[in-house]
């Protein structure tokens, strides 16, 4: 499988990179990360109307561009390099991915165009108190062994109502959950773990913004109190859908992280060349030179692993995707965090200050390492697949 990009893909990279240079300078990142919603609606609209980024990988019948995960990975890499503050991962990857994965043509027809056009911001609420999705189990069993409609003290429960369903319970650590117009949420119905759609202004929905280490990526807890909801797909179908979506999300996040790792390497090398000590650049000292070399190896390895995973995702092979997604998430997450930490060390005292951007990438790297499962979790998944 080739890791060489086509001329069209390289042009996409240049276009997105040029756009983000103006849309996401460090000053804008700092402004948005201090705001409640954490994004600029005008930039979000431009991303949709001028570049078509929100629907890049969505079939043309729903208003998308009809490209695949390789192109989406290119876009995410450039976003990660600039620390773009926008609900792209939540809306274009998680929510859009769930609608593309679920067996519900009507829901796709009705809901995808808004996500593609950028007029709707979506998210996917799937996590329990631990931050991980609840296991779907079998036979309609809820998280504590009871039926989805009766058992489970921590699960989000769905009950049939005259006009559909109502939800009661909480979903945790929802990306951009405080601002989403469309919330796709997993809940326990009689038939098992199921997927539902809830408007952002639905009755009985309470959104609580969470304090986060990485201020460039917002999270919220969502509490549902007899909240009206629409079933997406069939009861009990959410487990395989969430598995598929999270694998693709791991691929997306790996590509985003590869972009961030590229930037911290560039920062470290630039500082090592410019910072003089004892009359010579600190990059001429063996300790700094070797650290930069180790960063280069890790960053180039991350790009290769992330690109490969994107190609596997584009090919649509579910078995290979499960392996490639976990490999990418485990390797790239650690490499990005290590490179971000090395970047601070190479910068010395200034790298620890609020005024320098090194700490922004460090915080993004750490939260990305943990999001959708940490490296230990994904190595465990790989070991299970290898039957080790």
C-alpha cells in the first residue's frame, strides 16, 4: 500500500494549510480557547462553503464531496498542526461517521446535509463515567446485567413514549456537547444498546461544561430527564456502529496528532538553531542534537502509521481497520506526547510559560493520547486480536 499522495491530494493539503495559516494563528487559538463555545462561526461557515471540509468524505448524494479517509486525514493533519479550535472532530468525524455507519437511510437523508453544510453542528454521546463506551453485551442486557429498560444504575435508559422515545440518564465527556445542535446518543432500550437523535434544544436536556486541561477542545456532560428522542436504526444496533465510528475516530485523531507532532518538531529545531549558549547554537550540543534526531524519527514514524491507517479506513476492510486504528492510536498518541514534552525541554524555561505555544501543544498531545482509549487499552485490543 503506497504512502505517496496524488497531485490532487497534495493540492488539497496546500489549500487547507494556506487557509489555516490565516484562520488559526496562535493569537486566534488563544482567543477561542478562552471563549465558551471555543470556535469561530464565520470560520466554520467558510470551511463548509468555500472548502467543503465538513462533507469531504460524505457521499455526493448527501451533499458531500465523495472523497475518503485519506483526504480527511490530510485535512486533520493540517488542523492538528495549527491547533484549530472548531468542533470538527465531534461533528464531521463522530456524528457524521455514526450516521454513515448506521442502517437508516432516512436519517442520513434528513440529517447529513445539515452537517455537511455546516449549518448543523453534531456530536456523539457514548461514554459512561469511565470515559469509555458501555459494552453492548448480548440479549438486550444493560450495563449492570438487567434489561436495558430496567437495569443499570449508570446507563442512559430509553423508554417508549407515544411519539417515539424518552431518555433518562447521563452521558459523559461529550466533545463539544455544550454547543451541538444535533446529539447522537447511545442509550439502553428493551432491545439493547441503541442509537438516538436528540436536538440540542430538546426539553429535559441539561448541558454542563467540564473543566478541561486542553482548552482548545471543549467537553461537556449531558443529562437527559425524560428527553424526547428519535431512534436511529433499530433497537440493539448501536454496539457495532459505535465500534466502527470509534475506530475511524482513532484514525482521524492519529492523523491530527501527526500534524501536531510535526509542528512541535519544527519548533524544537528552529529554537535549537536560533538559541545561542556559550557562543554557539544549542543544537550543536550533542544532547540537544540527539533529542531532535529522536523526535524526527518518532514524528516520521507517526506520519507513516497514521497515513497507513487512513488508507486502510478508505479501503473499507473492517478487520484490517480494527488493527490499523489501534496501532495508530497507540503509537502516534505516545509519539506526539513525547515530542511535545521534548519540545518544552529543548526550549528550557520559556517553554514552560503561558506566553509560549509549546504548552498548548503539550496539553493537546496529552488529551489526544487519552481520547478514545489510551495506548495501553489499544495495545490490549491488539494483543486480543493476535491471541497473545
